[in-house]
């Protein structure tokens, strides 16, 4: 076995932006509440990954975007009511 550590290829900004867009698209499929615990797990995973990638984009892009770039490299998600799927019950506001 080799002691050499394999380096991962560098990730470009456009690749990260594409990943963020993918997670945004996947989340848009859940406009209604998730129908199963599997779908709820997907929503949680996509939110977490999207948040991590958005943070990484902000770091690589030199910080927070200015007003002309507001929303670029970020995932904006509407809240999904998960009536009982996560062990809690959603109450109307």
C-alpha cells in the first residue's frame, strides 16, 4: 500500500453553483409536504447540503454577494409542513 495521499480535484465555482441549483430543483419537487419519512429525509439532506455548499460558495466568491448578485449561490426554500413525519405535528399559524 502506498503512503501517498491522493489529492482530490479542485472544485470550481461553476460546479458548486450547479450543485446548489440541483438541490434547489430537488427541493422544488416537494412543494407540498413530503408523503413519507424517506421524502422528509431527502428534504433535510438537501437543505443541509445546500446550506453547506452556499457557505462554501460565499467563501470562495470573496464573501457575501453584493445587492446586484443577491440570491446567487444561495438556496431559498419555503417551509414545508411535515405533519407528523418528523415526530411533531405542524400547527397552523
